[in-house]
């Protein structure tokens, strides 16, 4: 994650190369190519092996009229094996050039894999910077469940959403949730348009040609599926949450007035969740609201969840805010662990309803129990990529948490809800990590609970 000034090192490396030629001549490494996928149980080709990204520096320019995106991605990573070549995930677009530590690198495209072969092999442990320059009109992806994600054109701009794989449509990277990194993003758009993203806005400047560049900084680790961009005519509002967290909300002009009242509730709703889930994990907060008709679901994009106007209501806002703890800070180790996101965010809705609408969590649990759609598969095992966002992930996921609460009691359960995001803050976690953690707090084995509610195929005879 460390960002150092590398100019001196680069100049020195260039000198060494000029004088000494290939570093391998001195009995150097014999690297092999990094894996083209991380063997995710549901998305085997997603992500890449052999390196770990610490930081993405993205410099993008977008022209809404033509839909063309020009980008440079500077990826700072560390080799986790002796590497002769490594892959980045990238869908569509045209690569114009690649360098590794300043030296031109060979590259090749095959499907969504961009292979980069550095001039000099990268020994295990070495930190390196890969730069990819690219251009083109980004095309969204259609998911196995038919939904659209990636770079989506709007009437006057674009929005980018990336769960589970869409971020590869607008920048090359290690697009698996297990490789989180900090980000800097500079976005240049025509004057008169806003260019919003995650994190803190650190600069805004007008270029010589009149276009406007906005710079965003995300210091905390972020999974690439949580990166977002919103370009268009937005109205923005600012506030402070939790005493010191800057809040920026934005809504496309036609939906700005209609969303203003709920946008103003962002700080208060976050404060409610802090009481349940512990300290807010990020240094910025907010919400992005787009006109309907482009995005057909809300997404928990880090620090600044994004909503189509039609789904910008309090329950959904709470759901996406809960994901800041469950999903964004504690990120699933694989996509099979998705219930750790959706089950918790759904449970957060039940908690809110219990406290403020006086509908007991037990009632939500019984309603969910009664619905056949929730019993299609166990929450810990969505069978295919097409089932990632199916009802069992959300509802049976929340039912697991309700049964845990019933089993260990309110006090221990509250400790688990707060302790889990503290223990895995800014990290990744799996279902096994969760069951082990819950058992450690409860001080006992809970196999009976997990067997039936988390892994069981059969609907129990009674709730
Ligand atoms: N994770 C989103 C949520 O907050 C939902 C989501 C993301 C989704 N991508 C999707 C739902 C694709 C359906 C299809 O619940
Ligand atoms: Zn969700």
C-alpha cells in the first residue's frame, strides 16, 4: 500500500540496465507466469495470481458525446512469486502501451485477460509499477443473471458499477474481491459536467482546453467491484457525519429535489448504524442518486453508495450503508461468501424495522421462513454465478443471523455484530472465518446451527 517517490529509483534502474544489460545474466530469477485466475468457486477466471496490488492510480478522460474513454492505469503491486509475466483483467477497449517500472513491456490480449511480460523478470517480494495506457468506448457486461454492470452510458454522461466483475470494463486490474488496494482517480470531463467517485475530493482544476479534472482519493483498501464513477449534471450537498466524516451526496439534476430530504438523512442514519456495528470504517461518506432507466439496482460503492432514483428510499439506503461495514470493510474472500454481505445488510434492515417500526426481527424471520423462494439453496453455497443475488443469499443469510441471535442471546449477538467488523476491518473474510469467530465469542460449538441454517438443503419443519 505504500506510495513512495520512485523517480530516483527509476532513473537508477534505467542506468543499471544501460550499463549492465539484462539483470538475469547475473544468475537472476527464473520466473513463471502468474495464474490467469484466482479459481474463485463461482468466477474461476476472475482476478490473477502472482502479485498483490497496493494502489491504483487511474487517470481517465471521458467524452460523453462519443462515449470514448482514454485512460492510464498505474498499478503499484508486489510480486508474490518469481514472475516472468502477469495478467490483468480488462474487457473491451484498446491497449496502447504498457510499461513495468518505466521500461516498455510486451503485452497480449485474449478474452478478458491482458498479459504483460516485463522486460526484466520480477523476483518474489519486489514492488513494481505497471502502467497501461488504453482507449475506446467501454461496453457494459451482462451478468449471468441478466443484469447489466460496468460502464453504463446515461443521457448526459455515464455511471460505473462493478459487482461482481464490471470494473474490468473501465480499468485493467486484479478484479477479484480478495485483492484490495487504495486508489487515486483523476477524471477529466467537458466543462459543465460533474465527475464524482469514491472517497475524498482532493482537487478540481480546469485544463488548458477548458475541460475540468476532478481528483478523488480513497486511502482505505477497496475491492475493485466497489469503485464507482458518476459523470453528468449533478447537484451536490455536503455535511459532516459522526463528528468528522465529510459527507458528499449528489443527485442528477432531475432527481435532485426529490432525493434531497433522504440525502440529508445520511449522517443521522450512519450514526444509528455506528451504534450497532461499531466505528464507521471510512474517511468519507455520502450517496449518489441517478435518474431511473440505466442502473436497475442500488450498489454499496465504497463510501458513496449509488442508487437509481426509484430505489432511493430509507430501507435501501440503510442496506447500502450497512454494506460499508459488511462487504466494503469486511470483504468476502470469494464470491461464494456473498451472504456475508447480503445476509448482514438484510439483517440491518430487520434491525432498523424492529427499532423504528416496531416490527420484531422474529416477524421478519418468520416471513422469510414462509417464502419458498428463500429455500432454493443454502446461503453459504450459491450454486452458480447466476444465483449470486438470489433470495436465499439475502433472506436465508439474514435468517442465519437471526437464529444465531436466538441461540446465543442478544448480548453475545450484539458483541458479534460489533466484533466481526472490528476483527476483519479493511480485510477479507470467509464463511469459515465467520463461524469460527462467532463460536469464539459464544464460547461454544455451534455446528448444529450452521448445519441446518447455513449449509442445510432442507427447510426445517418449524421456524
Ligand atoms: N449488492 C447489491 C445490493 O446492495 C445488489 C446487486 C449488485 C445486484 N449487483 C446486482 C442485484 C445484480 C441484482 C443483480 O444488494
Ligand atoms: Zn446488498
